[in-house]
C-alpha cells in the first residue's frame, strides 16, 4: 500500500497480515482494536494483508467478465425467477432497492445443496436451501467461483474472530452461529455501460439504491471503475477501487446484536458514465439460516456508546424490522428485492409472519 493510496483513501485502511500470522502479537492486538473502532465508527474499511493471492482475484474477475459477455439467451436460461432459492441471473432493471429499479444485472450464487421442500411445521425460509444455476457454456465457472469463495470466506471468519475479541468475547464466540452450514452468498454484479446519455445525468441515476446490508459482513472486490459511495457524517463519500484491497462493511445483524454499537452503514452505487461498465463481486458472510443474532452483553465502556435499536439512530423501523433469526431476515430482504421470484414461489408468504 503506497503513501499516495493511503492519503487519497476515503475509508480507513486496515492491514490484517499481523493478525493472520499471530493473533496474539502486538500487531495482532492493534488490528483487533482498529477493527472494533472502525466498525463502531464508519462501519466500512479497505482490507489489505488478507492473504488472498492477486491471481485469484484476477481469475474470478475474468470469469465475471466472461459471464457478462455471454449471449443474453444463455444468461436468461438461468433466470433467477426459475429458482425458489433466489439463485441465478437477474435481468437488468429486475431488482429493486428502496422501491426503485436498480441499473444492474447479476448472478446470485450460494451454498450448493439439494433443494429442500418445506414441511408443514417448517418456516418458509428453508426453501432458500438448494442448488445454484450455472451457464452451460462456462463449465469452469463453478470451480473458479467456489475456489475464490472458499478463500474469502476464510478471511471473513478471521475477521469475525477478531471482531469477537474486540467486543471482549472469546475468539470463537460467533463460530457456533457460523457453522456447520453457513449461508454465505456471492453476487457477481455488472453495472452496464450507458450510451447516448449525458454523463452527469447517468451519474445521478441509481445503479444500486441507498441501503445497508442485511447479514453479518460483506467483502467486496471491485474492478477499476468507481461508483461505490458510503454515507459518512451525513454525506456520501466516494469509495474508489484500491488494487489488492477488499472493501468490507458491517451488516444489520451485527448492528442489531450489538445494540447499535457496530454500524451497518448505508451505501449506494452510481451508474457508470457513458461508455463504461462496472463489475464488482460481493461475498456476504452469513451465519446458518437458523442462527439467531439476539442482543448480547457488551463491556460497560462499549455499552455506553451503543445507540440501541436496529439502526444508527437507535430506533426500530416498524416497516423494516430486523428479525433475530437469520433465515427470516434474509427471506424478507430477498422477497422485497425480487418480486418476480416472490410472485412465483412465495405468493402465500406474509412478511409479518416471519
């Protein structure tokens, strides 16, 4: 990481190499402290020293580009509407955030598993368990995505260990919720180029609407095209791509479980300017679907700085409650984002009953 990059960075830069090498070393302890302070503050940061090889990032980004270069018919063949598990390809302008259409298309990928039928006594979120949809013309795609997913998920678990320590909990405090079957997901996302549009008009329109993430942690690999913006002290700041770094942010489950001490910060993505496209790959580190993230005790000094409630103002939104059970919270988000999947596969599900 160069001095220039550190000077220009709009987010804190956290180097976890010492923690990965020796968690109990002085450097490891400093990382734990910085992680807690950053996650309590802006809730977003650049992560370097994570140990994932640059070649792995390049390979998965190359695969993402190959996927979006496929003929539209190949991508439509694995449309997400065919999957009760919310896996597959989302057409441009088919996903919504804050009630508005997003200008992006993507493929959603999750843990491979046989499809689950919902038994009468089971909650509807068990239907999230199931297989992925893959394009037949890219037979190597499952292996490339799975290999990268495994590496980044390991980084995420190390972050969870450090987070637990920063909250004065045992290093393995979150492990039981995260295993044996974590519902970690990947979104491979494209914000397509615009043609014959005024650059300012395009930049002002929604690529991905303002929101906060619903899970535990998100790790994002960006290509070289900017667009991500994060809310900081009441204004949106640009989070430019940084070679070798992942952008990491806190999800609302951790915010709620820490009574607002950790921050799930709102963010958005602007549509790229004319003639450019942006690709990002987001790994959502999540617990088991049946795991519960209820508020837990914090050290007195930290509890004194917790805002309470589910959001940064210490309030509970009656129109968007955070359910303690992760599966219920995830299904709520997915149903609202994908009305096509909801209409086909979840027509009788009432969100208020989750």
